[in-house]
C-alpha cells in the first residue's frame, strides 16, 4: 500500500507533514511517497537519524498557495506538488494521495488526472464531523456549488459505502438534511432527492434537521455542496467559539477561574473534538482512486491519520465498491 | 402600545406565557391582550392577587398544535388563538402579536390577515443569534424554502433596518452567507444576489462563510430560507451538544468533576446564550405590522422579552421604515 503526500502545501510545509509521514510508516506497513521540492525534503529527512525504508521522494518544482485560484493555478502549474501527487495515483504508482493545501486545487488535481468514476455525475467531498456519540459524515461538503436531485442520491450511495468500510458502522443510517421532518418538506431539490433516495436499498431514515447533525443518530448526512460547506465551516469554528464564550464567563469570578483551571484538559479535549484530526481530512468520493483533502493547518497527528485513512480507503477498494453500487443504481433508475 | 399574545400555543400554555405577560406589564407601560380560551385564562389570572390594568383578554375557541400542518390548520381553524391574535393586528386593535407556537401557523396567520407590505416579495423570518461579541441576525431563517436573488436583496434591506432600530447598532454590517469570500464565489443564487446587494446604500461587507456566523464581525447575515433554517436549528442545538460533550469529559476524572462543579454557573450561562431568550423570538419582517415567532419551549423570561421586543418594533414603526426602503430600492432597480 503506497500513499503520496503533497508535503509542500498547507500552512506549515514541509516539516510537520514529513514528521507525520514518518510517524505513519513507523506505526504501519504503509509506504509513503513525499511529493515536493526534493532538496527541501531531503534536508528535512536528514534531521532524522533513522533511515526509513518505506519512504521515497518524488520531485515537484511548483507549489499552489492556499489563496490561489484553483482552476487557474492547476492549468498553469502542471508541476505543482498537488498535481504531481494526483498524477501518481492516476498512473497507478500510488494507491492514493493526501494534500493539506488549497481544497479547490486538490479537487482539480483529482478530477483532472484521476478522473471521476464512470456513472458518477459529481464526485463529492465527505467531511467527517464529531457528534455527541461518535462521528458522522456530511456530503457534499463543498465540491459542487449547484446540485440536482440525482447528484444527492449518488452522494448518499457513496457516503454509505465510506461509513460502512472506513468508519466501520455495519448498517449506516442515511439522512437527508432538510428543513422539516415530514417526507414532503423542504425545497424543490430536497423533495425530489427524497423520492429517489427512498428507493435505494440501504437504511434511509428520511429527512433530518439542523439540530440532528451533532446528535449522533444519523451516520450519513446528505445535502448539496452549498449547504454542506456552510455547515462544515460553521462546525469547524464552533469548538473555538464555545471555548471563548466559556473563557469570557470564567474570568468573571475567581471560583470559576479555579474550576476552569482544574477542568482545563477536559475543556481542551472537547475543543479538540471539533478539530477533526482523528481522520486527518475529508475524502473525495467518486473518483478512480483515493484522495483525502486536509485542512490548511494539518499537524503531525492529522497527517499521520490522513495517510492511514487514505490507505484504509485504498485497502477497502472503496472506488471499486462505489463504481459497482452506482452502476446498480443507474440500472435500477433507468 | 398594545401587544397580543397567543397564550394557548407552545409547549406549556398558558401558565408561563401569562406569567411572562404579567412581568412585561409590571416592567413597562405596554398593554397586553391575552388571546385564548377565556375561561382558562381568567382561571390563571385569578392565581395572581394583583389586578393588572394593562391586561385584557380576547377569546379564541381553538388551538393549533405544534405538530399540525400549518396551511391546513389555518384554513380549518379560523378561531385558533394564533389566527385571532394575527387578526387583532390586522384590524389595528393591537400594534403587534407574539406566538410561541407552530412557526408555520404564525407565518400563515401573519400573511393571511396582516398581509405583506406592498413591494415586499417575500417576508422573512429573522433569527437573532448569539455571537462571541454580542448578537447578529440571520435571515431568512425559514419563512421561504426557495428564494431568488431579489428576495435575498430585500432580506438584506429589512434585516439592516431591524438591527439598526431594535439591536441599536448604528451602521450594521451586512454579509451574504456564501461558500467563499471572493466576490465571484458561490452558487448561482448567491452570485446574482451579491450583484444586487452591492448596489444597496448600506454597509455591505461582502461574502461571509460558515465560520464567520458566530464571530460577531457581521450584524446581518443574509441567506435563503433553506440554508438559514439549517443554520438556525444547528445553532439552537449547539449549546446542549457542547455541554453534553463537556459533561462526558468531566466525568472521567475527579479533578475535572470538582472543576466543573466550581465553574457550573459559568458553563450554564454559555449554554443559555445559545437559548435565545434575550429577545424572546424571531421577528417576521415584511408584513404590515409586527409579529414575533417564539420557540415552542418559551419560558416566562422569553415571553416577557418577546412582548417588549414586539413593542419596540411597533414603537420604531419598523413596518413603515421597511416599506419606505423597499420602495426606494424598487425604484432604483427598476
């Protein structure tokens, strides 16, 4: 199992990313290909006394910055680390890739070189969200801006497979994010999507609402990419917002401050739950291979977990399973 | 200033609602009309030794339950408390009304009897959200399921007036909830809405993203009713979700438990911030009068605040100001 890591992207390349990769090879038999400027990478690797048999390097001379326009940058910078990493998957040189950089560029690299699975109308970004009881995925989290009902049905199919195989939940509960629980509620898109999704052979629990997202009673949350991206970004900021609100209250009184001091690690660990390092990133589902999109501020632990999650996706042959299910669905709906 | 209160709706009618109304008249010169079954209301009023000059009662023989289909129920139950309360505003017998019941029924009652302002294409529900720095409003929070760009522009105008007059922020910052900060980002609806909103003469700060919602750097958050309703319901559940996560962590260790005990009131007050009793409900903007929609679980404090907020809206002649601004906007856009 070989995973390419774009170590030049994100907010602190390549040091923490390389450290995360070294941790991943120490803890598993996954081989990692570090993609980026080779001089910089070898210089960083020299800092580590141990030699790593599972590590190799592929040179890429360019970098796409976090704030560059993805479409334009990907057309112009063919030798950008994120493009080279994607190409390694396309050429079957690695089984998947991970980039913690510009999300749009990672999507563009995947679509451009790895390409979407035949029959998949729109690949989707699946974000792994913390809930009171564990984790759930939300898709599409922003790979697409405008969606139609059939796209949402395909998101549901792809998400269900991911949760079954990677989060290891045997019969994932699939819910459609909507603005009312009754079957006929919602906007035109969600009403039509409901009609298609209810015919699919999995555990569809119907419409769910905003307050259900974090409750942990649904495993696959299906929505269009516009709504999903807003929900995702809202959730990402939340840990920090709530902790600041608590801090504001705490400083009002000495007893509170002492209490907060004693409970500090507990509060920090709640904040950390909203920082989804556990799986290291958001999988892009619906392409002929495995790609994981990280956060700009991916640290060592998140990088390690991202590599292991991508390897798990590759080992499960997630793309093949998706291809099969989408094909069956297309046959059944005509 | 006279406000009608539908005291038969919500989860615990009419006791807490009547108590909230009594608090409101004790603390202000607002007159309150209690709308509902008069026998029940008088029986509850008898529990209070004091007589209240500012309180009167209007009988309504029917009730629309929280789970009834609004459109159907409003057509069938003309004498429902929420319908009678709306009709009092329409007949200018009161300056506004508040109902803590079925949101759809409150909207239907408002649109049916009070009617929308000439020129307003779609009235919008404005939800008042807590932020790290204070409060912001989000609209539309679910009065409409499908919106077009001009609707969003009108939501922006109405919301800006509400924030200026009721939250008393002199130059409200208006932001469009979108999935990228650049001007050209987003789905078709938000891109087109951006083009209209940027021509309006107020402090438009451009696109904002999910993580900006609770940061307190934007005062009026504009979005379609589908997205808005999901954001609203997600936020409503959050206080409870985060507190449960903290509790789960706290029980792991004696020191944490003691810390949590000491900081209990601080934690509770953060939870309370996500329970928007401060303003008592969500105003419906764009109708010829003032209506506030409460939560089903409206308590005494929220009822009092809802009455005072509705009275403030009426005193500011919010509907007249909205009518004028929408008229000017319509002239300028042709």
